[in-house]
C-alpha cells in the first residue's frame, strides 16, 4: 500500500507542536515610554513604543500611547524615558586569549580549560550589552564550538561570528595561527577553515608574501566568505586592491592608503585599546570618573593593566589617533573591537575611546552597531533599531549621545527578543580574579 506521506508529515508536525513548551509560543513585548537611538544617524525618537513579536521588531509607535495592547499573553515594560539602542558588537574578539597573562595560563594550556574561559568571556560580554562577537582568532575552533552551543540554546550567549584560527605563511611560529606554504598551501588552509565552520577568514597579512595573501583572499571569496587583514600601511594597500572587506589595526596608514581603502569600500577596526600611551590611559580614567562611573579597584586596576600590557609611545599613540580621525573623515566605516579581554569591560572602553579620540558619539555608536552588521553582510537583520530587524537591543538609563560613558548605565539586554538574565550567582569569581590577577 502506498504511504500517504503528506498525512504522515501532518501528524508529525501536529505532534511536534503539541510537544513544544509554552515558552516556544511567540510572545509580544512592548517597550513603552522609550527614547530610541536607532543608530541610523537619525535623531533620537522620543516617547516611542517598540513592539517585539517573537524575535523581531514589528512596529515602532509614536507616541507610545498609540501602541496596541499586546493582549493577555503579552507584556508591557515601561522604560520611563530610558534609551533603547541596538545591541553592541565587539569586532576584534579573541575569546580564549589573555594579555597580560600573569598566571602563565596560556603556556601548554589544555583545550578544556581554554574552552571554559572562552565561554565565560562570551557570556559575560552578553550581560554587558554585547549581543554579537566577531572572532578574529581563536585556537582549535573553540569559537565555532561556542557558536553552536549558543545557537542551539544549550547556553545563553551572544551571537558569534566565528573566525577560527588566523592564517599565515609557512614558518610563522605564532601559537594561535595555522600556516600554509605558497599560494596553493594558503588556499588549502582557507578551505579547511571554512569546512570547520568559520564565517570569516583572517590573515596575518603583514607576515605574508603578497602572492599568498592575494591567493587567500581569492579563495575565501570563492567560498563566499568575507576576509579581514591584520597589518599596517603596505598590507592595507594590497588588501584594498585584492578586495578584502576589512582591516584590523592599521595604525600607521598613510593618507594615500586611507584614500584607497575608502574608494574600495573597506572597513577599519583600529583596536585603539592596544595602541594607547600612558597619557591616554590616565585621561580615559579621568573622563570615565567625571561621567560618574567609578568602578571597583579590582576593575580599574585590571583594565589599566590590560591597556599597559600593550602600551605605546606618545608619538605612536598620537599618530594612531590621527589615523582614526582621518579615516573617519574620508568616509571609511569604522568598527569597534577590543582585541583584549575581558570583552565585557575592554569592549566598552574601546567604544568610549573612539569618542575620547575625537569621533562623534553617534559615529562611535554606529561603529559598534550599524557598521558592524553591514561589514558582515547582516544589516538586513541586525545593527539598527528598525521594523523587521531582529530584536537585539540594550536599554540605557542615560543618553550615550550626551556622554559615551553612559553606555555603562545599562539596565536591560535583549537578545533575539528575549530578556537576558544579567544576575550573577552568589560566590561566582570575577574574570579579573580568575585570569588577570597574580
């Protein structure tokens, strides 16, 4: 007898629906009395109501009183004028890395321990408002593993754009990288990284012969995967001509190279926190404190120690600051990335430093939201507070356009339409205590 496959599928679908937990039904959430900073560059929208159905924004009403009642199964959250901003991105993340590494944890560290630290780092970052992390280098594809864990719901964490291990030329002894010999060797490791689940290819371009770098970019693009390049001025010129999407660092870019990158439509993630002189570090701490955000001695000592681990001369730091402002003026789309850990704190410092270096507050917010999503081809779903977008949002008590450190006035994180539990378990050790104290 011929089996009725349509009927079988219908019975199976009905059974699955009956087995779904009540929480799987799409709930409507209305954030009322909100001030929306949508990151498009438009002025804030006052007295707004943001309607979230399931995991997407379905309406933004003004005035907020015009929003429809979500019904008995919905919920209304009165924000009392608080600021709704897109969820933040950190675009230069290394989940498992440590700089400094005062306990020598990275020396011959077993993979399971690195996995635990990487996951803790990512989860803490979400609680601090980073709903997406773009990974620009991690050992053994641990970022791919955590992406799968978060996507499956096994753990609640940020969206992960996995980059896996960065790629370089044969003979590079950096502990984190994978190497290939010659253009064909580079093509092979690009294909293998992609087969292992990465969504981004990063090359240590400043260490690679041009023909290898160009071959690697071509191979990544053949698979439809974007490329980012670690390097400086000369490498950036090659990357721009070869069609790479973005540059990491680029602190010595010349005016001509900035022009080339702008014409090529490249993005730049300058990782400012790795390029500060002591004067900038002291000034940063003063500006944050003047805004009313006095952290615990543990946090202040920790973040200063992280910045000083990569401290630069005043001349270098000033030039790097000038490059960022020239790039912004030339129309290069900047993005924010900490390059250091913990992302939860150093990632916020990076966004603040954009403004302390002279970038307008809206420009810094767009670098951490809209530009980030656009760089990864995700702007249709993420990066701004607009109807149809995924509901990755943060709520701030104070206006970050008035002072960028008001990103620290965080009161709520929403990822994929769900409110994130930001509480910490009693007795849980801090990231600083676990990994960055002697």
